[in-house]
C-alpha cells in the first residue's frame, strides 16, 4: 500500500494538473493509482469541467473529488487562492466501488438490499469484512444525515468519512467528480473492502465547562429542563460561575456536548457529540439545540477557541499514535472552513500537528462545509472540526 499527496498553486487548472501529475508519478514510482481523490478551489471554477480529462494521464482506476474553499496536501493548507490538491493511493487487495446518489434516490432505512446495491460489488452485510465509505456531498442538495444513517446500518461495520463540498453559496455552485462525470448535486462516494483498515480521528475542538447534567424534559430539539430546572436557568447559573475569559467565550463560542456513551461516573474527550446552540425559547425557558437529546440523557456545555482547538487536536493525535499498531500509509483530512489560518492566525496548523505525531505520512483533503466522521460508532456531520481518515493494510 502506497500513498502520495501534493498541491499546486499554478494559476490555471491545466498547469496545476500537470504539476500534480508529475509529483504523483514520481512519488508512486510510476505505479497506476487505484484511488485518486482531487480537491479543486473555487478560483478554478471556470475549468472544473476539464478536471477529469486533465487528470486522465495518471490512469487511476477510481477518481472522485469535489470543489473546495481551500485545499490540503503535501503538508500545506491553501486558503483564499487558486489551488489543486490530490491524494493518490495504490491499494493492493482492496475492492473499490465508486457511485453517485441523489437524495430522491435514497432507500429507506428498512431497505437493506437497495443500500447494498448502492455500494455495488463490495457492498453487502453477508461478508464478515467491513465496508468503509468515503463520501463527498453537496450541502445544498443532499440529505447527508439520511445518507449516513443508512450506511451506518447497512455497510457492514466499517468507517464512513469525508466532507461536504465548499466554495459555492447556492445549489448548483459546487461540483462533485466521479470518474469522467462532473455532478452539481447529490453525493459521490467510494465503498472500500479488503486488505484495508481505516482509523478515524474526529477532533471537535471543544472543552467542557461546568458539570454534566441530565436532560429532564425535552421535545425534539428543545431542551426544556436540565437537572430539574429550566434550561435557561441552568445556563445562567453556569455563566455566573465562570471566570472573565470564559464568560467572554460563552457569549459567542458556546456549544452543547451530548454524551454518546452509556452512563458512567466520568466523561472524557471523545464521549461527546458537539452541537450548536440555536437559541433560547423565552416562553418556556428552554434551549433550542442542533440535536434531539432524549429525557434521561446527559449533556455538558462546551467552549471553543484557538487554544482549545489546538489542544484537543494534539490530544487526539497523541492518543491515536499511542494505540496504533503501525504507522498509516496515508490518509485524508477534512477540516472546517472555520479553522485554518482564520482560527489559528497562521497556515498549515493541523497539517503541521499531524506531521509532528505521524511523521511524513501523505495527507490530502480540503476545507469543508461540514465534516463527516464517527463519534462512538455513529457517523455524523460536524462543524468546526478536523476529521482524519488514516489508511493501513490489515495486519497479517
């Protein structure tokens, strides 16, 4: 198994493609890639339709990609300017099945055969091998949560990872690449099975404040009470106990963490699904959140800033290195548009952190409108997150 990644800052897409083809060819020693994933910035929008033809000289067996507000590869994160990033992999013993799906074509959760048909030859729950899925979706036209729920139930216990295309601000303004075809809606994906393990890292970039609380009354996305008192009252009490710095963050960077594990005495990093707080319902004193927690569930409020995001990422990377059986061959990074230089004040932050922990492992990706990755075995779309997918051959 071999990976390569690179970026080009060339002003035209044709020149950028030539540069990445040359680099990938050298890095893979002339081997034909089994998988090629391309991310292309909006500055090249006028030539997006040419990308399949421009990348054809690499002869990749499977090609997917999408438009991006910023691209990542070769150790660099390119934001706010023209860029093309490519990740290429030689994957012996791995079956790959690319496909495109529109939201209106999604099966229901109770139609396993239709979900397996989507994934083509590598799909199906009858095999003991897990199916991993790389997904790139258009945020304006794809019901991503429904897509992920179906794959979680039916794709055989593998990992689902990826991101939502970025750069466009309305339906039809993003592109999705599948082989020689450029799509303007739906999602493209690659199902993978065989001599492959995929380790995912989802760094949500938050730290808890206060103590965990029970949801004692809820109605869909409205949390009516926490620990037996109106949610707004609990929130006000928490604010009053914070120091000045955290009170300032509370005003603009407050999130809710929903516990994703069974009851336990202590909750740690990785136990929470971080969700936005939409607002307060003044009539009921309830809290509207970007989730639907159930009564009896446990939640904890969280704060996010650059320091917290950096520390959270470092902890996730260090933990993965300490538990990994071997160094990955390569992987992908799906980072939020709200991270990068505008959060950290300098480029390449997350790529540099990855290199400190993993060394010179090829990594390619883009800045997303939403990042896809699992938390405690369930796949979600995240925000303000960096989600990694690291590939390695199965241990013999």
